[in-house]
C-alpha cells in the first residue's frame, strides 16, 4: 500500500491512535481529512493543515452529509479508515447495562457499517482503493469487564472478512487493523506501563501498511498473543488472568 500519495478519510481521527496515524499519512505525503463530532476540535486540526468534516457515525444522515462533503472536495478519495469507537465497562448482573451495550454496538459496529456503506460505491466506481477497518485484540481475547466492546470488535473482524470476500475483483482492498492496548498520554503511560506507546504502535502500523503485499490483518507485535491465543492453547489461561480485572466493577 503506497501511503505517499493517497487521499485519506480518517473517521474518528480527532485524537488517540487515529490522530497519530493521520499525522503519519500526512507526513508521508498523503492528503488527510479527519472526521469527528466535535466542531472545536476539528477547527484546531484544520489549523494544523488537515482537512476536516463533521460526522457522527451513529446518525445515518450525518454520515451521508459527511460523505457528500468529502467527495465534493476530494473526488480522488481512495482510502477510508473507520476508527470511531467507544470503550465502556458493563456489569452484566445489572440489567441497566443494556443501555451501554446498545451504545457500544451502535457506535462500534453499526457506525463502522454505515461508513463502509457510504463509500463503497465510490471506491468500486474508481476501481481502486482501500478500506481500513479497526477491530481490537479484545475481539479475539475478551476482556470480561467490557463484554459488549469485545463482541462488537469480534463482529467488526467478521464483517471485515466478509467485506473483503465480496469486494474481491473490484480493485478495493480491505485491511483490518487490530490494535492492542495503546497509551496516548503521559498519564496513561504511568498507569499502564505494559501497554504499547502510541508512537511505537504507529511505527509498526505504517510499516505493515507499506509492506508488499499489505497483509489483510495489520497485526503489531503487541497484539499477536491476543490474536493467536486459541491456536496457541493459551486462551483459557489468559481469559482467567484478564478476569481478575472484574474487581473494578462495583460490589466485586
């Protein structure tokens, strides 16, 4: 994947790993449009030289407006990254968790599908382009305090596989980015020293995207034990270890 002369839409790229990857694409020579909900944050990013567009992936009309605005200004758009997501804790013993589950699915899964649907006809019409979906290591190795997040990311993985199969022969590639736990602030680095630093993560991702051929799953080293836990026979032990984090739930 040539990242030096692409036109990239990074949906959900106003902070964190999305913003770091947006900066890497731009530094390599690509034109980057960042999509997000916060107008003030988008204005700040525009002052850095990014293109910006307001988009709420939970609102079909917002996704349609964003698509039309982006394609009007960038008819050569050829990379769409679906980065939007929420990471929420749930106590499954409390029926009130269902509201959290609904929010998670609406954003992480339906939001991803809405963005893909919006731009699929454009990329097919060009006969070339790339979708980058974003799942998670938690989609392969659940983190019990975040059950619906894990389910939503497992669904994004399955959907990405099906999308890749259905777009075969159209010239449109589908790359699934699978992040592990990544820290994006100094405070997070102190709290989670075992996590991957965002700069290191971005370095690996760009290297994977630039590989020939680009792998269908962009797996940084820090996520390999999650991705292959079942194959390696470590799944049950790792889930048991991660279940200790249930102590963060009230009353545990």
